[in-house]
């Protein structure tokens, strides 16, 4: 096989930048022309955008319109992202439209730019917002095989990416099984159609605040232990990629320790993240929680932790937290009394146990799907690197 020649992008591509119409002119953002920004790079093909502009906005600003099939790359803020325009659209100043000459397939150029994501990120410069210059982009070297070879590589990569996409769609469908199962077994908790008795959360579970950071303690009387902070608690899962430690007295360890089945709920944050929570499964031995997280320990003869977790994380739970929260500018919070008053419809123990069993089966499916997705992604990444000599 002939070794492809290596050429800088500046020799084989033309580049067009974009801009942002003035937001002081209301008419500019009342049109039907899709206007792409970095936040629209959610998939490899952009078929619509979050914002739309008018023809007068195009005339009165630095934005430019590009045709379907144009390769788009991010040159500022979200370096490394690339996509293909799936419709006629305008672009903002953080995006470059890249058009290759007749020796280069646009799809081949797209996959090449995607393979260079790490390199482009490292090229970024700027104190707060990283960006790359047009000169930087033009200097990127690309292998240039024959068009038939380019088409062959595009076909292989497109098929591999298609498998990854299907795996992710399967993961999404598996995730949708849990709320569907909840409604099927218990009905909508907002209307409680089965007429279950309703109890306050504080009557069916212990609600315990965590250890306070920054206390002045004598080093000799303390031990350092891992703890869960707000950043670890996401909506429905725990992020354990970074677990910090905190100083506590030995006598406090039991009070603040997490037990398997404890539900961790955040007390505040952005309104849409209020009361987000996840179950603790004993992932770390002797782990504590901080005071901005409530530990909810279910009285299992009355309510199962898994049922509580799904109920608090449902639309019903989120609506309650938003309604009763104390709100300041951009921030909302709940206190222990408000959390304790959360109304809990109580299905029969046998039905809750059935839910727990079915939930375990779905979680098993989700783990299998996640493993399959990770394997497909690894294969795709290896193919992408091999195709361009990475």
C-alpha cells in the first residue's frame, strides 16, 4: 500500500469564520435560520440548533451561512469538537467552517479532525478561555491517501461509530425502564391512584446531617477518613472519581458513617439540581458524609431504600423540593424540617420488595449495556487512531 503524502490543512482547505448578531436587536433572533454555537455540537451531524436568527441578522453581523455537508470545527471554548452541517446554517465566532478541495472527501476530513481532538486541545491558548488561531489550524498535518482509500476509511469508521451509537441508544432505553416500572407498580405518586397511606419522610426514615468542614480540632484527637461531598452526589448515581478526606474525632465516626442502603440527598444548589440523590452501596469502607448532604436511613420494615430513592428522584419528588425550598439568586436550599415533611405514599411491603427485585434485574441489564458500549467505544477509538496514524 502506498504511503500517503502528508499535507497541512492550509494547503487543501478554505476556512470561514462566524459571529454573533447583536442581542440588542430583538428582530435578529426572531428568524428561522439555524445559528450554530458550541452547545449545538451534541452529535456528529448538526440538523438543528438551539437558537435561530433572521436574514437581517446575517447581513448585520459577522456570522456566515454554510451549506449542508460543510465540516465544522470548534476553535474556541470546546476545542476538539467537530461535526458536519446537516442543514443550511449560520455559525458563531467560536466555529470554523472547513471546506476541502477536490482531493479530499469532506467526511474523511471530519473523521481526521475528530482524531486530532487531543492535539487541538493541547494547542489551545488563553488565560481563561482556550482557543486556537487560524494559523494553528492551517498548520495541522493530515495524511492524504487516494480518494478511494479515503472512502474506504470513512466507510469503516462510519460503521464502527454506528455500532457505538446503537449501544448508547440501547443504554438510554434501559434507563427508561426504571421510571416506567415505578409507575406501572405504584401509579403516579402525585395523584396516588392506588390510595396508599401517606407518611412523612421523618416518620419512615432517620434523617441525619453530616460532619461540618473547617472545624478546629486537635490533630492528636482526630482521624482522617474519606467522605462524600456535594460534588460526589449526582442525580441517581455517585461520582467517586475524586474522594477527599476529612478530620473527625473517633467518637463521631459511627454518627457520620454511611451504611449500605443510605440515601444521600443534597441540601441545595441550582434549583434544577435541588434534592438530587443517590443510594450508597458500601463502595468505600468507613466513609462519612458532609453537612451539606442529608443521610436518609430507611426503616426497612416500612419502606425500602430503593423505593425512596426512586420516589425522591421522580418528578413528584423534584416538584416538592422546588416548591418548599428557600430561594435566593440562582440558589435554592432545603432544611431538615422541610425534608422531613416530604410526603411518602407507602405501598405494601410485598409490592416494594417486588420492585426491588425487578430493579435489580434492570440494573443488571444496564451494567451489561454499559460494558458493551465501553467495548464498542474502545474499538472505535482504536480504529480512529489507526486510520490516521495516531
